[in-house]
C-alpha cells in the first residue's frame, strides 16, 4: 500500500500520481483534500472521478495509524493515544489557550534518555517515528478543530527525544511550515530537547529558525545526572555552549525547561545555582511543577516551595514563567495514557471520553 501522508511529507506525491497514470494536478487535489480539507476517506474527495477514488482505495491509504483512545479535559485539552501499524503506541495533545491552538507531538516510540520522572521512558525506546508518522499526529489533531480554526503552534515535547530523530523530525516540520502544508511559521514551532550538542549544532548549521527549549531540570551536573542519566556523557557546559551558538545563529530566544520535583530540585540553593547559571543569557526559564505519574515516587512541590523558588530567580533578574498545568485529569503528561492503556488495548476509530 502507498502511504499518502508519507508521500506528501517526502514531496513524492506527484511521482506517485504519475505512476498511477494520473495527470499532475491530481497530486495537488489529493494534498488539498488531506491537508486543507481534512478528509479521512477517498470517498469524500468529490472532485475526483469515481474510478480514481476506487483505484486509490485499492492501492493507497491516507493513514498508517489509528486512534486507540481519545480523551478530553474540562479545559479543552484533548489527547490522542495513537496506534502505529506495527503495534507501537504514541501520544499527542491539542491544547486550547485563548486564540492559540497548540499541539504537542511525539518523535519516538518511548524514549532512551531515562529522565527519572517521565512516563515516556519507563519502557525504553522502541524506534524512531517516520516523518509521515510525525506528520499524521499533526493532521489528526488538526481534525479535532472546527472548520474555521487552524493550528497555530507546535511543540515537539511528547514522547521521545526529538534530536535523536532529527532528520525525520525536520522533514515533518518542513511540511508544517510549507505553504502547501500547514503553513505554521517556524517561530511558532518549539523543539524540546534534553540537550544533544551535535544535533543542536546541526540545527544551527541548517539555519532552521525553530525555537529551542533545553530541558535542564537541575543546576549542576551531579544532580542532573541523577535526574537525567544521559547527562553523564554530555554535561551542562557543553549543552549551554551549543545552545548559545544556536541563539547566535538563529536569533531565537532560548527557553530552558525545569521540571520542579518536590524535595529533589526545588530547594533555595538549587534556585540560586540555576540563577547564576543562566544570568546574562537572553533566555526564558520555563518552570513546570511536576505532573505526578502513577507508579513513580515523585511529587508536586508545595505552593510555598514554588513561590520561594520563583522569588529567588526573579531577584536574580531571571525571566521566569511557571507553566499552567493542563490536562492532568486526562493523564496528559507524556507517556501516562500509553502506560495506563497498555493492557487489552483494541484500536478504535472515534472518541472515548
């Protein structure tokens, strides 16, 4: 079977249409139906001849994935558990905030980085996603919107380490920014990473202009290696040097992510060390109070601890934002829905609320 989303993302659709004995303009029609009109069947493509629709149904497929579960929170957050053709499962999320329609997408099945607080990596990494599988998340989440709404922002902050799958990720993000794709500005796309300096340098060399969010989670190497084991082979200094170079090339303000874990990295001395580390850098510090994961021992810091942490950073002149938690009632932390749904999971099209 020919996978049409993969063909669109790989700019191979015209060649495929030609092989099917169809004129070039059919490729444009197919792309518009799938990307702009958001249809999920060939039968809905009414300006295609019936014979062609039947031929496409026999030789092609729009989706390689199915929606195994769809959950919705009171704040409008929607989360999809997506089943891949080989049985793997990933998660993606639609977040509504005023006029913003932000999606959070995955780049791998599982994760190899080993962050101790994260549900995504509890079972390790199975494989990288293809560019088409990454793009399918975008398209499936777009289909949750009314016809008059469109996606405005993308964060690659779901399952997996994006820069461990950088080539396929960039192919999918190029589709997101293309005028005949989703038409989302590169400045509205954020790649979140634990910090892989060679891949960050590649982003700089390619002049990608996406926002970069580096997940620090600790202000020193000893604590960071405890929380993010892969840090043992990298180190904070190398990550900051690569991030600074990316800023110099792209001009995009850096974001540093810091998941706040009760009694682990939320103490006053941690805030002071973090402030000294970031002082002088044109960066935003995005602090995320931990979203608890069943089966893991970590807890959300008290409101008092959060306020104390913030005050110390602000007294040092650090630009800090505490992220409002969304979707916690639908297990919106990466990997939670996947793990909770692991047993007896039957792929279903449609919504389970």
